C-alpha cells in the first residue's frame, strides 16, 4: 500500500509537468497553412557549406592517402573550381575544402531564397 501511495503522489506531482510538455510539443508541431513553409536561408546555407566542405575535404584527403581513389571526382572538381588542381599536397586539400564551403554556402542560400520566393 505504501508503494501505491508513493506512486500516486509522484503522478500527482508530474501531472502539471506532463500537461505543459504536451502543450509545448503541440505548439512545436503546429503548422499555419496560410503562411506556408519557409526555409531559414542562412541555416540551410550553413548546412550545405558544412556538408559540401566536409565532402571535399574527405575526398581530397582520401585521394592524397590512397592515390587514385575518387580520381574522377577530383578531376571533375578541378575542372569546376579555378585554381584547384586536385590534392597534390595538404594545401590543395585545404583549398578544395574552402571552395566546397563557399560553393555549398552560396548554393544552399540561393536554393532557400528561391524556394521561399516561389512557395510564397
């Protein structure tokens, strides 16, 4: 009986907390169809910059360690980014990463901006 009383006391104490939590979860998932969905342009741009920069870094590093790995990707990126000849040394990996970060940021921002204009 003592355990039941303690459990009831705990549940009475947690009930207001659970009600507040349910309100917050409900508010977080509400969607106003009149406003539509919009991207946070800077947030998407940062995400794309991180992902594309990391891809360029990892591919360049892998190609530097295991020669020939991802060679077609590296050749293609060298044809897209002026001044980037592929990962001959670590400096070229850093240059490719910087290109990836800049390209990912601009591409993500333009995509979000364009989506927000068309979907509005």
